């Protein structure tokens, strides 16, 4: 619960970057600008391939990512100076090659949980299309994947996913879901752990698979983050879907030995459809010791196929 409360405090200080999130918890949310034109994304990779070629992610590629929200350094490196951060990520990803081709990933928090109700009572804010387009432009400039990360608050997750369909139809845009921030009626993000089920995750994967097949897209990553066993129930209900690569990011926090315990617990019974991923925290982890090195991370069993830094 320590991580939940700490991250929530950062969210509440940072949510002004979202189009319908108040700058202060109790302040009225600004009105959306309905007259703003919908931005057109820059051209996708040639031939509808993945950014660095081909249409299949694994085993060719090793995914390495930064996560973040515009103007919110507490939520990860992708808060500003995106070209500079992309250059750092490119260098970092080379340290994770390990016989594979590095594929850097920008994981943008497109829906962020918040501690106040908002106009619709859903305890979440949404990043506007113009911001998503800016991140997609940077991703394409550097031949990186873009992941849209969702922290839905009280909102139902599948409608939040479908709202982003215009972006998810792009060949280089994937999805991430952080169910720690998906709470039920009467609950407030950060006061309790959110929760999802294997069946709910499977419904998201099924929807993404439909987009991939209908639009002749390359494989699309679908990442779900997990900090504790209580956050995902009946993971075995999550099945394989054509064109979708499902990844569990194990988000254990603290000293290396604590992260390894969480890793062992959460990868002991991976569903057959799920690939392993691992998350490191620049601030929270280093309060307890040195940050794990790429060599240490690659030595984990099973090997993490997506490594993301917050």
C-alpha cells in the first residue's frame, strides 16, 4: 500500500497536464475546448510494419521503455524534453540487447487516476489528442513504439480502451493497463488497491485482436501492470489472441531482494498466453539500495521481454 499512496500523491500534484483533470483536488475542472481541431498523426512506419521492421515482436525484439505523463516528473522520465529522453532510452535499450534487437518504447499515461471525482464522478482524467500526437511524433522520429497507459479510476476499462481506437489502429501504438488504479463504485484510487480479472483482460485482448485483423496491423503489445497477487484474479482466463502480444509487467518496488520476491511470486504461474515484463523505479527503488542493472534484470528467470523504467 506504500507505493499506492506515494504514487497517488504524485498524481495529485501532476494532473493539471490532463485536459479534464483539475490542477488541485477540489478545484473545478476546466472546460474542454470543443473547437480545437482533431490532430492528424504523422505518417506510420513504411508498409505498416513495426518501427524497426517486421510484423512480429518476439523473439526478435527486446522491449525497453520509459513511462511518464506530460509535466509530471514524479510519474516517470517522459514528462518533458522528449527527444533528449528518447536518446537516453536508445542508449539504455542497447544494454538490454542480450542477443535480441532492442525496441525502445514510450509508455504514455493517457488516462490518469485522480483523488477527486471530476465532472463525471469517474476519478480519472484523460490526456487530449494533441498531447498523444506529440508523443507519437517523437516515437516515430526515433523508430519507437508508443504505449497508451490507462489508469481508469472508477471508469470501466473497455470503454476507455475503445475511446482510443483511432490511435490503436496505428501499427506502432500499443496499450498498457494499470489495474492497481481501477477501483469499484464507492472506492477512491490510492485508498485501496484496484483490481481486474483474467476474463476482463481477455476481453481487452480480444478487442485489440479484432483491430489488428481488421486493419492488417503488425503484432500489437498489450501490457498489464501488477504489483500484488490481489490485483489480478484468475489470470488463467487470459488466452492467446491473434496479433496481440500480452505482457505482464511485474511492478515490485524496493530493494533488489524485495523485487525478486515479488517477481518470483507473480511469475510462478504465468498464463500460457502471457510474456514476462519487469518494472524499475528510479526514485522508489533507490530509496532502498542501488537500482538493479541490466545484467541483473536479464538474469531473471524467466527473462523479462519488456523492461520499463518509471
